[in-house]
C-alpha cells in the first residue's frame, strides 16, 4: 500500500520522516496528474502546493485550527490529506467539488471561490477566537500573490494589522501567477523580495565580522544594529508588510517541507499576525505544465497524462474564440477601442488583441471594481473600453457599474463570458445573476446573442454606444450552428413561426440568447401537438423591445426562457412591460430558481432545472390548457385558484 493510501486524516502525517514526506509528495503529484487528466480540473495550481499543504497540515491541527484557501482551486492536495481520495468524478455530478465544500468535510471552511476574500474570513474567525477565549486555536489563510492584487485583500490586511495579539497567520503562496503571470506594483515588490533572500545570511556574517574587529568592533556593531531597519528597507523591502504591523518571514522555499514547517512554528510562537512568504512553482513536477507559458495548465480538460494532449476533440468553436477574433477585427478598424481584463487575458479571449495592440490592453489584476472605474475614466478620456470578465465576477463591481459608469453615462462595453449555467466549477461560478442584477441600472443595455453571427453583430452594435454602458453575454460552451432569422419585429428576430396561411400561432416563446436552440425544439414539440408557436430572439433583452407587447397581444400565452435567475430576470422585465402596456396575456417564465446550483455538466444542470425542450413544451401546454379552461369557465378557475 502506498503512503498516500494510508493517509486518512492530517494526523497520519505527523509521524512521517523526511524521506517519507518526499516520497509522499511524489505520490501526490503522480496521483494528481493521472486523476485530473481523467476528469479535467485545476492541475497546475495543485502541483505547486504539494509540499506547502503537507507542511500546513503537519504544523496545525485542522479542523480545530482553521486552514483557509483563496481561491480554493488549489485545494486538491488538502482534499487528499483530509480523507478524500476518490477523484473519479471530480467536478462531476455526485463527485468531489473542484473547490472546498462544507458538505464534503469539516476541514473545509470557505466555499466561495471568488478571489481575495480569504483575509476577510481569517480576520473574522480570529476575532471570534479572541472573543470566545479560544487562545489555543489558530487561523491560517493561504492566499496567492495573484489574489493579493485584489482590493479586498488590502482592506483586510489593514484590519488584521490593527490587532497585535490576534493569532492569525497569512501564508502567501507566491508562484508569480494567478491564471497568467501576476502584474502590478505588488508583483514587482514580491519579485524584489524573491531576489533578496540572502539578506539574513549576509547580516549574520556581518555581525560576526564586525564584532570581531579589535576595540571598535562592539560599538560599531551596536551603531549599525540601530540602523538595521533602514538597511533592511533598502536591501530587503519586506518593510511594506512590517510597516502595516505584520511580522514578515521569508521568502521561503515552498517546496521544502522542513523549511516551511520551521517558518510556521516560528509564526505560531509570535502570537500575533504574521505573514509567511513562500515561493512555489505552478505546475511543478509535470514538464508539459511548466512549458505552458499561457497559464501553466491552470485548468485542463480530459487529457492524456503522458502527452498532455486533449483526448476529447473539440465539437466546434467556443463563444470565447468568436469574441476574441471579432475584438481583433474591431480593434484593427477602430483605434479608439481598448480592452481590459481582470487577471484573465487568455481565458476571456483577449490574447490576439493583446498581441496586436499591446498598448491598448490592460490586465488590472483581480480587481474588478478598479477595472470598471478605470474603464469609466478611459471612456471619459475619449476611448471605448471593452471590459471582458466572467459573468459571476461582474457581481463584485456592481456599485462601480451603477455609480461610476452608468451615472456618468460612460460608453463602456462589458463582455460577460461564462454567463448562465457554467456547470463543473460549481455554485460560485455560474453566471446566473447578471441579467437580474443589471436590470436596475438606468440606461444600461444588455445583449444576449444566440449564435456566432449575432455575437459579432451585437458586439459591434455595443461598441457604437458612447453614452451608456452596454453588456454582451454568452455561455461557456461551443457556439453551435447558426440560427437564421425569418423576419424582424421591431429590433427582434423572428426565428420560428407557422407557415403562411396556416393556423394562427397561440404561443409566443421569447428565447434569450443561447437558449434559442432549446426553444426551437420546444416549439417543434408543441407544433406536433397542434399548438403553433412564434419564437423570437429579442437580441437586446434590456430594455424590452417596444414591439414585444403588441406581438404578445396576438398570442394566448407568452413564455420567456432564460438561463438566468427568474427573480428580476428577463421574464420579470417582459412581464412588467406587458403590464405597462395593458397587455393581459398569461406569461410563463422559465429560468433558474433562487438557489445555488451544484457542480455538474451544463446539460445536466439544465435538465435538473427543467430547462429542456420536453419539459418546457409540457409546461407551456399546461399553461395553455389553464387559459382555455379559464375562458370557458372563469368561475371554476377562480374557485380552484382559491
């Protein structure tokens, strides 16, 4: 039996010797490479924290001591060491989450996989320990150098440093990357720290040499020792952290278990806030990851572990690649169009734009709030910024979208990748709130393209708007076949309707974005049952097209289908528009209920939510039947409703 198979809890690590720890680290890396290759997942980040995680669990007693992970995608090793070694369905339905999960283990604390939050969590937990007198409990927050670029991390540091006697240890996992290489002033500062790790050794040598000088040695040393802080700031600028009130230890080789353990023991003895700076290598132990300049195999699909080549061929073009190509074309035509991203240049499709126009793209780090405000400044300065970000992460910048971009009528285009149900990354990554949250923003317009052609067209329409924010959203999947328009109603595309001269359509289906294909199949099922339908793609879902209420009035039932929260979503907006226009037609809204969705494939999640052609057609038929019954016997319907 291997060493890893014998690890059922962190306690099993305590008695391993140095040679066994090295062997265990090799086994873990071998396990991760082959397990993640079968399912897909976050590979590079976890290969980089093997020894660091072992040292953490040998130095602390989880779960009594709280070990927190930011953002959590590097927690696979933590899962292995806390009794979770069945990775056969990692990120799949019924399998392990790709992030910490309270349902899985008492060792998991934070489920939210949005970056830069861990220090706030740690501050609160440490305060709770202090108030409740739990002086023997420790809180350990592991945060990457990329996550430290987020403003919330620095807000938390400001509060953490205020209490000199609060037991809280911050472990900076410094691999010079988030997805891609970390950028900005903090990155430069950490780079300087990495190059000055010989400071303490030089100081020790200097102490011995100076004190050994005859007569003047001791007074000279005492004089120099008084100047130590200034010398330290000049040659080893950890002073930035110490000036905040944090004891600084490092930088330390994060792949040396003994060295990390030694630093953590010293941090525990300090009985106050301590920052332990560990250098690690993302993708360590897997050469294909180390050779991947883009993101060191941050996330992989199903691959051959020996060759690292994908085993599942792509079924077509992704929405992201279509956006990236069109951005390059627009940038070539319009020198005023610029781009921003929040630490995800490659994942959101801006690589080609950045290569062609390096002076017109900015990676702001994990700082969506700053990105939105900076975009407002760019627009006010005469440019048209396109801020590409995952839909779930725009939630973090809502106030800036509202009060900085919209209030000032700035022409900023937000491109929301991974909108709707994303699936395997779990509840925090589903982009299912944007069309609800953004409904309340005055003047903002939202486009939901149904296919690649519409994405290209609506992106161009969006960047033409210079007096209000615009949003273009699309999901995480392949684009699929084009869905042609048969006609136009106002600004909406009619994508299905009965043959001319046929029976009058009874149902109007409003298909939002990528749900168009599902809606067309539902319409076919209804037509086969003798219920002809009209299917429209509103294209721009906010504001509601003025042509929609009169079109709805020509039908007996309206159905709105979206992969967004039903609360405050497009269905809600259409219902409000019908009421405002005094159009009294029953409306059925299909979308996501108010709940966090478990991790699974997108299709599986949609099926569980009833967002399938058969389910939608059945529920529309039932709604139509109730409408017919109400027309025949309104008193009976009222009695049943009561």
